[in-house]
């Protein structure tokens, strides 16, 4: 099974810095559908997209880990 990531912090970063997913997708030079596929963990973010976000937000290594690599916690029933 593919790794699942928790992009809640990234979604907050997008809203705070870009106002909308559409504007963030344009910043990354991808379509909104491609962005939604990434946020749904169907397609991984590319290194160039992560790098562009890091430069834009002047992010630390901890920030990058929190935004892009936080693993989704699944509850067992």
C-alpha cells in the first residue's frame, strides 16, 4: 500500500499564503486537478514543487517535514 501523507498543514499554508488552491497551482505551474491529485496522495509532489514552496515561504527543514512529509495516522477499529 502506498504511503499516505497528512497535508492539513500544507492546506493551511496554501490558504494563508496564496488564498486559494487555484493560485497555488498556478504558482507551481500545474493545473488545479493535478494539485488535488497530489493533496489526495494519488500523485506525489515533485521535488521542483517542494523546492519552489520552500523558497517562497523561506521554510526550515522542520517546516518542510511538517508540510510535505507528515504521515497520516490511521485509527484502528
